[in-house]
C-alpha cells in the first residue's frame, strides 16, 4: 500500500464501521496514521474493529451510534472530539437493504397476480415501512451524519466527505428497487453537497462498489454447498474481471479520494469499482 503522509495524524469518522467493507475502510485509514472513530449500530462490532486496529499499532475507538438519531450522533461526536479532536474526514458508510423492499422475481407475470403463490412478493406487495427504512438508513443517515460532523469541518483545510453509493445507483438491479433508488439518492446528494460545500473547502465524493461478497449478501450469492446461485452466476458472467470484489479492491479508491494531494481538484465524483460490470452489455 502506498504511503499517504498528508493523512497521518488526522481524524477520520467511519459510519457502518463494523461491516465488512467499512471495517476495511477504517483499517486502511488507520494504516495511514489516521485516528479513526469506528461508528456502528452494533457496539460490539465497532469495538472489535477498533481493537483490531489498536492491536496493530493504530489509533481507533469504537462507538455505538445510530445514524438516524440526532442525539446518538451528537453523543458520538462529543466522544470523538474529546478523544481524538474534530473530524477531518467523514466516511458515510452506514447503509443496507430490507426484505420488505424487495421482490421475489426479476419481472412481473400475470400469473403472479391471478394465481398468487404463498410467500411470493410482487411489486404490489412492497411494504411502505420497509422502503422507508431503506431510504432512511441510506439517504437520511448520510444527511444527518453529515450535518453533525461537517459542522466541525467548516474552517479546516483539506476536509473531505466520502459517501458510499453503489453501482445500483447507475442501473437498478432487479428485485431490489428500494435499495437501488436509495443509493441513487446518495449519489445525487453527493453531487449536491459537492457544490454546496465548495466555497468553504469541503470536498464531497462517493465510491460506488459493484458486487462484493459480504455477510449481508452471502445467501444471495452462494448455495449451501458453496456453489454460486443462479443470480450470482449471472453476475459473474456479466463481470469482465470474472470475480466478486474483495475489500482491498476499494483501498486505492478510498485513499485517492481521501488524500488532498492526490485529489485536491476532485469533487462531486461517484467513482465506480465494479470489475467492469457496468461496461458490459452482455454480448
């Protein structure tokens, strides 16, 4: 990994830091000498990541935080400020999907309506509460967290915000309309913030991961015997590099956007990391 001395000693806040991808982000930033606050709804997960960083000689703290509750965010900010100082880099990684905002099949067939099968979820079965949860977690969680921590970044040099979008934001995937639309909102909001914060010197960009194998989507990608599901096989077939992503595939994108000496003239960008999936038309 390249060394980024301009990041050393600065403070990073990573939400969703207990998850597979965002824990990787936290470790990458800590490896550059940043003091990392790992925020996650799951206190044990946040602490486990922070402990792993400190065991490797880095500086980190794990903080239980709900990005949808302003009081929880305010408490987390107070802890970060008293422990490490104010935030220089905010990574909005908290997000996810909900089964109530998904359909069972790629496309709707009349038979699905006329002869309804128990357990089959069509477009007409999408639940408003599930869709609201997905939008709130991905979009509102990004907005509220930025309101909280960006307040300390207003007079800083080289302050940066990195949001986590998805390749779903470019082209919606079948079955997950709520998640795809919510990530599209994150991408749009990233561009809006890039303009809004430009005069005060905060750069705002996003990373859009493609298909990565994580705990959240394991059941979607793999059968019980470890073979690929039909959906996963379709994904690999349409990925020119022929594999799923791993957390380290995101390291370069993260450090490029985080380091002002590399990306000081880059703002409002949503950077795809997808193995070429979006470039392949299938023929």
